[in-house]
């Protein structure tokens, strides 16, 4: 890196299926110009064991310490601890990359705070397709945006909305629609499943006007996301069939790759896509 393009330091909150894959990619220098300098995990001893094979094992910190250790903070943790990670990162003026995008909808004051501190909040595309198209259409007039999510029942099991409404999907023999409503309500009811709904809402019409349907479908073995958008620039229907993560069926394998791609854009001399 040149003096004008200094190496960026990275801290990762959470070493689950996504955080660990991102950490491995950065450690093996797959993202030029990014150095992993800290991680935080629920079980520090287990985290130390998982990092033992790294070329440069980073120190393990608490969630609140990460913002003081790196210029870029990636949040890959449960939504329940989102504020513990996001608050210090924004206050310190860091580049903050959240995966719990649904939790961000409940903390939009962070956007105003970032404008004061100089922080940047970068939401990865994640398991969706076409967010660049949605952003471009939003520069004109978007009339309607819908998201249909289909997942194997195991990928939705335990979601708060299902538990609260007594919806049993354990023995389904055919597809069942388990939710229809706004992106905000979807993100609240399925915090581990449909962060894509929040990302879509932030790119387009907002969390109240973005409509979401969620289906538990025993006939599929992939997480399927279909976005339909109508605007004054045209119409688009975009479908993504994501391979579930082998470590966590609630998320797709591509989510970690999306984070790595987001990091790469921070230092790359050329990027494609709006």
C-alpha cells in the first residue's frame, strides 16, 4: 500500500459461520489492504482454539473494545447485542458493516450520529440480488417493491414470529406462507432469517412500504429470495437461490462472501456496480 492508500485495520464481532469465514479470508490475505487486528466472540476460549491455525491470530477483545482497535468494524453477532457493537463504532467514526440489518432499523438514530462523527455505515448486499438496481431506481420513482423468501422449514425454525403465533412448521408436506407484511415487521419477527428484507428496504422504499412474504417450503433445499420492483425506470424481477451455510441453515453461504466483497471495495483501485 502507498502512503496515500494506507492499510485498513479490521475488527470482527462474532465468530460464527459468517464471521469465521470472513476472518479466514482476511488472514490469508485474500483482501489486499485489510489487516485483521481484533475479534470478539461469545466464547473466548473456543475462539482462541478456532484461530490457532491462522497465520496471524488476532487478539480477542470485548464487543465494546473493538471500535478502539480498528478502523473497520464488521458485526456478525446476534441481533440482541447489536447496539453494544454499533454504538461505539459510530461514536468513534469508524466504517461499520452490519449483518444484523434488521436491528439497524430499530437504531436509525445511528445514521444521524454517523453524520456528526464521520462514521460510515455500509450494508452488504448479503443473500439478495440486484440492490444496485434498486438503488438506481430509487434515484427516480419506485412504485412498488416486494420480497418473497422461501426457505426449508429448518431454516426458519425458532423464529420469534412463529413461536409467538404458535405456527408449527416441523411436519410440513407442502409450502406454507407463514408471514405477509412490511419489511420492518419481517425483520422483527425473523431476526436471524430476513436481514435481506431490511437491506432491500434501506435501498428502496423504506421499511414500511417494502412488502415481504415468507414461506416455509419443504420442497426446496436452498434459501430462495425473489425481489419484484416497479419504477418509472422499468420493472425487474430478480431471484437468488442461495446454498445454505453448512454451519447455519438460517443464512446463506454467499453472505460471508458478500462481506468480503464489501471489504474489497474499500481498498480496490477499481470497482464495478453502483
